[in-house]
């Protein structure tokens, strides 16, 4: 049978809050049922099942032992889907011949061969479960798990909430998430208990280290439908956003805000690329929310850039200038205040609502418009035609903004920089549909041009940051002297680099599109 779940990490306080809120909502069919579950996961010495993405387990539920096989597990933003096959296990022993699906049974038998199966890890969980019914008749089981994940002598505490769809709309899982976690502070759980147990056995931990997540290439295929291409690209954007939102909340790594802002920009670019398919009112609302959150995070990222990329290199060039240290301290102080504000925002209701609704939009095909009778045809079309049209549109806009480039004023240069960034994201999305060598040549020249525009943008950002009435160091004369020197050198460099940008644009224009 198919199993669809939405999972969230909990702590002790969050567990208490969730249980209390469940009582007030009055959507449970009956009182919560509490039971102890012991689950043991088995594999060969070479972990053949793990490599095949198969989980084989025995679970003791009360006096019963149940054997379960899970295959084809997929995780997207907290939502997990898998095929699950259960069978009784008298005496708590494995019986591969009892697996009810013949194809799965044969696959596992072939993988195991004559190798032995032994426990790799186990969980000891106290589960409180409730059946919830929504107004439209959708039924969901809420399981609140508290216990341990074990591997050999190692054990780690673990808490998690699972919403499993029993009957009805997939969207019911997201509706309940809003109801059960209205204040924010939610963290999706993106690993199964089995994956955590295997990780504990191999590396002594049940979660990956908290670290910024860069964008990953989406392996689109030319035979793929436009709709599945849009879904896959949006999933990747969502994963980058959700992962880095957690990073910013939990650690001080300056790359976290950068990658979060990149993820939000990529999402908005993806909305633009796929707008002919998915451009309904909900997409426009989510785009506005992504813009808002990007502005919040952007304030923190700009402060980080001001220190790392601009102020510190300038101070190294002028070690005798005392104003740089004063200015740096003022920016660091402002950065600390801004980081707290960003963290409060990310943990708050509005940011959480955006993430939940974004996941819902992707996983429930939230772009469908009942009255748009031609949408089905557009969604089912192969992706290459849409890709060519999207890249043509971006290239046409870049050429328009680069016209008469040698005479562009500062505002026009900034507009061109934005168009180049949109072009870059569109190429990254659609590039896998063309030969890698052709795409690489185009991207190489595009990146070189963007780097020059990056210096221009940094100069403008520093001017905005340091010339405001409440700017860091505004009340200190030595800091203001350092500010003047900094702005002068950055603008001078940007102007000196401008002829280079014109040459790079000429080379990119000469190379031309790879998609025609």
C-alpha cells in the first residue's frame, strides 16, 4: 500500500504544546492511544538493502510482531511517500517468503542471496496517536513519537510528529499543519527513522551536520512533461529555501543568509519561467511572499558582505586607518541585531505559512485552474518548447537592457545586472536539456560579466548602507572618514571596470544562444 506522511521535528516543549493544542481543536475522533513500539531494522553485512533504498523491519506493537518492507521512499520538504508491505511475524522472526508482493519479495530475495540478515539499528518509541477528521471528510492519523534511536551501544533521543493521510485530499495534511502549528517555529523532518538509525550506526549521529545548502542542478530530460519539469525545479528551490531557513535560525554561518536569499531569488525566477503553466493567483501570492522574505534576509546578507568582501579587504590595504575598526565594530553590532530580527521572522507565523503553502502548492498541483480548459494541454507538453521560449524571452530582455551599453547610467546598469541574474537562473534550470559543453561556454561568459556587475552592486549597496541617517558608525568621525574612503575607492573601481564589462558583453553577444 502507499503511505504518504508529513513529518516535523519536535522538542520536549513542542511536544507538550502540540498535545495541548490537539485538545482544543476538537477534531480527534477519540482520545489519543498511547503504546510502546520497538522497531528493528535489518540488512546484510554489505548493506545491500540500504543501497537499493529498501527498509526491512520488524516492529513489536503490544504483543504483536509485524514485518514491514518499505520501498521507493521519496522525501520532499517534509512530505514522504513510499510503498509499504506488511505481514504478520510470529515469534518476531523474519520471513521473507511472507512478503505479500511477489516482485518485491523476489527483489529482496535476490539482493540478500545467501548472505545473513542482522539488525543494523532500532527505535524504542512511545507513540501517542489520534485519528483526525476534517470538515470535508478527509482522515489523517497524527502520531507524536518520543523515544530513542539505537545502534549497538549508541543511543540518541528523538521526537517527531507524523501526519499520515488515511483518506481524502493530500492537501488535508497541510491544512492540519496550519491548525496544529499556528505560531511558527516548525521544522520539517526530512529523514526517516531508518535513515537516522543507519547514520547512527555508521557515523554516530542521527542527523546531518547543520550547514548551508547550495542550489543543486535539476536533471531535466527532453522527454519530460512541462509540468513535471516545473514541479522538479520548484522542489529544488523549496529544498534550498527550507534548509537554509533552518541554518540561519540555528547557526551563525554567513553563507546561510546568502544561500537563503539565492534560493528565494531562484524560486521567483522559476515562477517567471514557468508562469505560462502555473501562473495563477496562488503563485503570484507566493511570489510576493518570497520577495518579502528575501528583503528581510537581504538586510542581513548585505551587512555580511559589507564586512567580508568590502571592509576587511580595505582595512588590510590601509592598516594605519583607525576608522576601519570602529566602522567594523558598528557594522558587526548592527549585524547581530539584524540576525536576531531575521531569526524571529523565520520562526514566525508569516514565514512558516509561506513554507507550508509553498510545499502544498508543489505537492498538490496547486497551479491547477478549473476554468482554464487549455491548461491540461500546456502541462502535458514536452519541456523543450517552453524552455526555448523562456530562454528567448530572457535573452531578448538582456539585449534590450544592454543596448547602447557604453552610455548606460548607473540606474540602467543596475537594471541590466538584474536581467543578467534572471538569465543565469533560467539557464541553470533549463541547461540540462542541451549538451553540457554548449551550456558551459555560455555560462562561463555570463559569469564573467556578472562578476563585474557584482562590484557595481556592492558599491551601490555600501553607499545605501553607510550613507543612511542611522548608518553604522554615523556618529563617529573616524568611522565616517573610513566610510568616505571606502565609498570613493569602490566607486572608482566600479567605473574603472565598466569598459571591461562592455568587452565581456560583446563576447557573450557574439557567442549567442546555445538553445537555438
